[in-house]
C-alpha cells in the first residue's frame, strides 16, 4: 500500500482503503479500480492523498480491473451482434421457420451479458426512444437472464429464460404501428382488444415453429398478473409459469428504464417505488425482491436533487418495503424520504 497524491492518481489503480467524505458517506470503497469519474470525485474532496494498493501485492486485482474494462468495451460490440441475430430470427419466424442454430447463437451471446454489471448500467442508462421490437426483446432478454442468475436458477433454466424472454413479444410482429407506438393506458377498447391478441399469436407462432415448452407458454402468459387480473386468461399466482413471472418483471423493468415520447423523465427511485407498489398485485415477490435489492444497493452513494431544490447524497436505502432512501443534504441534515411524503427526488447521478 502506498499514499498517492490526488494529481498522480491514474485509471486502473486500486484503492487500498475506503474513502469517505466529511459527512462520513462512502465515496469509493476499498478494492475499487479507479476510473476517470472516480478520480474526478476524489479530486473534489479536501484530502492530500489516497491510499493505493501496490501493484506488487495485488497484481490479481489489476487483472480483474482490466477484465472489467475489456468487458465494458466489448459490450457495444456484443449488442450489435445480438441485434443482427435478432433480426434474423424474426425474419425466419415470419415464414414459420425456427433456426435452431441462430437461436442457440443468440442465447450464447446474451448469456454472458446477463448479470454483468456493465450490461445493467448500460440498460439502465440507455433511456432510448423509438424502440423497435428487436431492441425491446434484446433488453428484456438480458434483464430476464440477469434476474434468473440473481435467483440462482441453474444454467439450463437461465438459457431457456433468455430465449423465452427474447421471443415473448413475437406476437406483436404484425401488429399495426399506431398501436405499438401508443401508450397502453391511452388505448380505446378496440385497440386494447387488438393489443391483447399478441400473447395468443406469439404462443401459436412459437408452438408451430416447434419451440420447446415453456417458451410458447411464456409468450402466452407474460401479461398475466399475480392477482389474476392480467390477460389473456386471468391466471393467478403459481398457475403462471415461473419463467413467465420472471419475464413479466423484466418486461416491466425494461419499460421503466426506456423513455417514450411524452414521458416525464423517470428515475430509478420511481422504478423502486413502482415495483414495491405492484409486488403481490402484479409481480411475484420472489422475482422482485432480488431486483429491488440490487437497484437499492446500486443507488447508495448517488448524488440527488430534492424537489425543494436541496442537493444531497443517498446514505442508506432500507432493504424492507421502504420505497425511498435516506439522504443527507449538503447542510448535513439527514432526511428519511419515506417519512417526508411532500419531498421527492427530481434528479440523480449514480455514484
Ligand atoms: Fe407483451
């Protein structure tokens, strides 16, 4: 371990000690590999130096840091490959064909991305608009695979979930664009009925193309809800296949993290709020809890702006059914936002 002055910090150096700010909020944890943003954050602190691990005693850590960087760089490349395969699979399904080889290749591309930290950040921050069916399917597939990994399902199950999630909305392929681009809450009764046919259509397409169960069933059931108020068959609880319950959460999460025309800018705090509200009604708690735990953990240390204009930092996010975190403002005031319903978070920057 050695003390390095702030101006001499370099990307890839590994922190030997956790760095806290004057409010004792963790800025960066021990063993973090420094990035450009991390260095900027450290330089904004009033400290003369930072303890860095010696290359000698931690060459292993350096290798890990390098591997993470490489994964980051490889991610956009992987995503392009996936998009090409996705296009191919949808084109084949159009003529009722299933190419085993393309589907296997796609699952093999998506699997390493599921659960990869870089992927989750990428998916979370993308906020893209004009999304295509392929792009939505790819994102849902990565998220569903990630949830399955967090739920500790076995490798073969994760592979099936990744494939099923990619194909869950295949019944939307021939749906009119004006319905697809509309927010479902603005549907007329007629549009709602047309939209709801995509589950049955998807099921038939996948069954006829000889996809193994439960892949067609996931397409059929991904809009069913735990309380039995979903569609098309109003199934409830465990009558809905576990993989369909996972894809339902991944699908909802994907919608939450994508921007649509006319949307109010949402934050991950809104997503937490939403999933806590819907747990038990719509979604399986066994799927939601690992998701909520990870999102909450990733938000600790984030800089936030409150609706009254004050700036602060998330110091704690209770792992119960609390929707909001505890924040310390710049003037040192600790605020439990669960008890201050008149305050909300309007802007955030993930640490
Ligand atoms: Fe759908």
